[in-house]
């Protein structure tokens, strides 16, 4: 098992690394050339800038049993198809049972934005300490579940 992180603007990298280090799980951070990342624990892989370049590299690197941290529902759908586990930075797990609905909601939200013309929608609320705690707890549970399923 490895942990792969779609690390472009990911607010939970340090939480992921801390949990992984405690359990001696390797971490791969993938980012594009527009982001500079350094880590004393994780391997950092810089992917050339380009639309979806990091997403495609992450999916290609992913293997059955890996845990992937991403906020991209499309990436989540692809890694689930490979037998990996997925988690959003909010702490919500991506599963075969919820991914179709999430993709549909994303599609409908995009259609609504396109129809708004010049009306700007608000972005996400500022991340709080509670958000980090919720993610950390959910991530710990996911590591345990993934580890139990792939014990030899």
C-alpha cells in the first residue's frame, strides 16, 4: 500500500504525511511545475504543466490497494476502477456506491455555472481546524480499512 496525493494546492499534505510516517507507509506527492513542494518524508514527483497532466500521472501510478487523496471526482472514479481507495480533502471517502452521484452533481453544478453568465459564484469557505480534524480522523479509518483488506 502507498498513499498518492494530488498535491496541487492540497491543504492536507502534512496530515497525510504525519499519519503515513507513523505507520511507515510510503507517500508520493504529485504536482505540476507551477507548484513547488518539498518534503522530508514523501517522494515528490513534478509533472509537466498541462491540463490534467498531474491527474493522468496519478491514475497511471496508482495500483490496487493504494490510497489516493484528491478533490477531483474524475480522478476518484478512475482510481476506484483500479481497486484503489479514494478520499477527498474534506474526509469524504469515494466509493463505488457514491461516485456516480458525485459525478452527476459535479455535472449539474457545471451546467448551472455555465448558465449564470457573468454572475460569479462564491468559492469554498476558508478551511478550519475542525476541517483538518475531520479529515485526519477519516483518513486514519481509511488507512485501517485498507490495511485490513490487504493483509497477507
